């Protein structure tokens, strides 16, 4: 599960990306004769790349929330 601000509306998209990446990792393991439950395999080919995507999305949405939630200052004036 991901903790993404509802402002983003991206929770489903992240989840679908996770599912696709996991499926690709498991297919790769099976095609290469690797253990699909290998912690190292899952970390290298699934967890680390997906974490980078998820952290980027969370950071972007936090920034949007701060900018559009500002009630004073230059951001509020710019809106």
C-alpha cells in the first residue's frame, strides 16, 4: 500500500505499476531459472526501482499540496 495524498489521485496508478513490475520480475526469474522468492532478486528488480518511482510521486504531490494549500505569500498571490 502507498501513502499518497488524495490530491494526487495516483494511488491506483502506483499500484498498477507495482503489479506490472512484480509480474515482470517473476517472469524474469522463471525464464532465467532463478528463485522467484529470492529476497535479493525482489529487492534488485522490484523493490528498489518501484521505491524510486513512489518516492518521486510522493515528493511531487507533497510539493503540490504545499503550493496550492498556501494561504499567504507568493504562492497564494500567484494562484
